[in-house]
């Protein structure tokens, strides 16, 4: 049976969070309870676009996009602007093209501009995003734990 990427139903969210958690733990970034709570909050927001990749009964990847907002996400939504908040693939399934399928589904609203942030050290994610047409904007920051992050942007 081929992998299917589709919008997540409410009963998919537990499995989506499990994929997110497993992928983070596999990279040595075990999420703190407050971060897990924040992810649940984001997945349940009314304007969240949550997608899952499923292989039979197994959820193998997940993603979240939302309307882009002014003021670095704190302001009002901007028409035609989307923000990819997360793309995660189950560790055992990485490298099989699932991240690209999830990313394609997150582009479905047809935003004219889409941005995302990724760790500068995550070469695999950067390759995925660059293959999908994202380019560095030059904006960088540092996470609380000291890891550098960079913003990428896709037009069209």
C-alpha cells in the first residue's frame, strides 16, 4: 500500500505528536513538557494546517503550517503568506522522500510566500527545503539551548 498524505483528523494528532517526539529524540533534542504542550496547542489552533503521512495504519510523518503573521508571528495574519512550523518524519522512515510529500501538502493553500526556520546544523532539513524551492533570507537567531537557526523563504 502506498503512503498517503492527507489533512490530519482529530484522532490523528496523538500519532502526529508521537512522530514529532521520536524525530526530535533521535536527533538528541528530547522535548521538555512545556514544549510538548506548546506543540499540542499549535496543532489544535483553528487556522492550523496539519497533515500526516500514513502507511497503512502507521503514521510515518507529519507537518504543520499556519498563516504567516506580521510582527514575527505575533501580529495579524498576512494575506498570501504561510509559515511552515514543522515537518517531521519517523526516524526509521527518513530518507525515503516523505518529508517532501508532507511539505508539498503544506503548500496546498497556494500561498505566494512561505517561510520557515530550521537549525543551521540540520543539513538534511536544509536540503529538503532547498529542493522544495526555499532560499535563506539572511535572518538568523539562536535557540535558548544555543543552537543556531536560520530562516528560509519560498516564493510562489
